[in-house]
C-alpha cells in the first residue's frame, strides 16, 4: 500500500499494479480507477502533468524498538562483505560457502 499526495494536499491510498524506472500504474483505493504515472525529471506526474509525491509506509511496526543486536552481523561475514566491496568482486554470495550463507537464515524482520 502506498499513499499518493497531490499538490493541493489530497492524499489517496493506492496499490502498485506495475512499475518500471519511468512509469507506474496504480489502482486507487475505494474505486475502480487506475492511475498512470510517469517519471519526468526525477518527479512522478499524472497523465495531466500534475506532480505527485509517493509515500510508502514504514516497514517497522509502530512503537517497535530497534535494538543494537538487530543491526550487527557476525565479524567474519562483515569481513567477507568488506573484502568483496574493496576488491570490486563480482563473486556471487550465493556460491560462497561460509559466513555469507548466514544471510539466508536471518529473518527479514531484522532488516530496517
């Protein structure tokens, strides 16, 4: 779910039907309307060239506290990722046995 905010302050909830880098098609809540948006000069605009802003809700539950432990990965995994970054490696983490495999077991709720 997202919120589309028009320049006059009107905000409408919508669901993405399709999206590419330069276009988006959304279904507006409470009706059968479909809105086609285009990205022009870094801004999303309607078919009538009216600029709109797109707002996505926070993935974190209201009132949820992020703990330090939720943001720390094992030292060997961090070292491996830094090595890949510094060496401009195209090595795929999925084919590397070792600490990177731990990423697959981390629950997505820990990713902010």
